[in-house]
C-alpha cells in the first residue's frame, strides 16, 4: 500500500500546483506578516522542513511548532497580522484543532491544511486550504508528507508574489523547479527500490537506527526517523549533523544502524562516517557518494545544492525501506500496531 501511494505522489504534486492559484487567491491578499505552522508527527515535520524556504520566498516570519508548544504568550505578538496554519492529514487531530481555536480566539487569521474535505480542523478556519493528495489509508503516511510540504511552499509563493518579495520571473522559476521535481520523482523511486532490495536482508536485522541529516534536511530527517519507527518497530532517532556530533555518537556500537542524508560535500560528514565505521558495519548513505563505504550502501542522488529537489527526493529511499523491510520481519507496515489506538486515547475524532 505504501508503494502505491508513493507512486501516486508525482501526479498529486502536479495537481496541487495546478490548483494553487485558486486555492490561495483569498488568503494571499490578507495583511499577514507572520505565519505559524502547527501539527503533530508528519504534519509538524512538513512545516519544520520548509519553514526556512517559506521565509525566503514570502519575505515574512515563518515558524513551525508542535501543538503542545503553542501558548497564548507565543500568539500575543501581533495576532491580527498572524496566519495560524493547522495541519492534520486526516484532519481529525484534537491537539491541532484545540490550538487553532485558541489562535482564533486571540485574533489570529486561521487556516487549515487537511488531506480531506470537511475535516474537523476546517471548523475553526477562516481559510480552508485542503491538501489535494487524496485518501491515504496506510498508517505510515508518505504522499501526504510531500503534498503538505508543497502546499506550504505554494502558500508562501503566493504571499511572496502578492507582497512583492518575488517578481514574476522568480515565481515562475520556482514553479518550474517544483514541476521538474515531480517529473523526476519516479526515476529516483525506481533507483531507490533497487538499492533497498539490495540491502534489505541486512536492514531487517537492525536493532536500533540513527538517522543523521544536514540542517537543510532537518524536517526530512525527523520524518525519516518517524516512518522507520512506525514500520520497523525498533528504536529510531533522527538528528541534525551538528547535534549528532555533540554527544549522540557516544551511543553508537556494533548493533547500531546509521543512515546518513548527505546532500553536500562537507568533508566532515565523510570523516564522521570513517570514525563510525570503526564501531559499526551498518552505515548507509543517501546523497553524495562516500568513498570507502561499500558500493551497495551508497544510494547516490545527483542534485547539487537544489534545496527544493533534495527535499522531495531524499526521503524516498527511507520510505521504501519502510515498505519493503518490515514485511521480511512479518510486519504489515501499512497497518498500525493498534488500529484503535487513537480512539482509545481520544486523540483523534472518530470518522463515521
């Protein structure tokens, strides 16, 4: 099921781009100088990954927070000019819904980004900015992650063009980059599929996994860790490179599996891999090839420093690990361990 959703992703991305002018036509005209994004899990990771690019292209402040970090004090500054964006792919998260209501009560403009229409989080919203990714029944979401990142970027693009941060040529260039990225998505998918199958027998024995990524891919790093944890059902953590070398490395041993997201030619990353290789044989690299690492453990992505491209293709290989490897362990990666968990915890609205 996960693989089918991944293969649907490029067409969903193109659909979202095609509909973006109409979707953001009203909200982009509002007097906004601050955007706050909130959501849990994958929804938060979407905002965390694109917030810096959104700042660049919109020319305004953009911040991503988990719902539990949202307070009245955080929202008190210039609430009337703040766009508060609540994200929930299923649209039924009570934690997101509750802080959206609080933001509205404090005077913020409130928008929802759900992956379905008539969602719970649409109720308190002034602007319903539905993510046109379609239904995703797998517990571990994939196409929704890419689609939400794109929806957020297109929101920022619309605002940036409206307020003069971007001229028409700059706007068109970014749109073209996003379209080209969608066109290349399946090429990376099929290459990643081969790489995962070549390493699957080793990966199924992973006892604990660390994902290490550069700051440009921090949201993708967190999302990769979450997806592996949900599907592999072993301890998984994700760290930005600088944070990892400030102490996390102490926990690496012969049982550790390390996956490095390596979009740059930073020589320190290769040095880190060389040091860690003295402690574990289970190191894999996605991105720039690392010399000295076994050939089959390098999944090379030729992308240069194209941030937008990298953010939409680097997670693919890890999501395919999530689709393929758990089955070798007797786990259905599309089915949560307890499908009734959120109902028992009353953390999501029951869809009838």
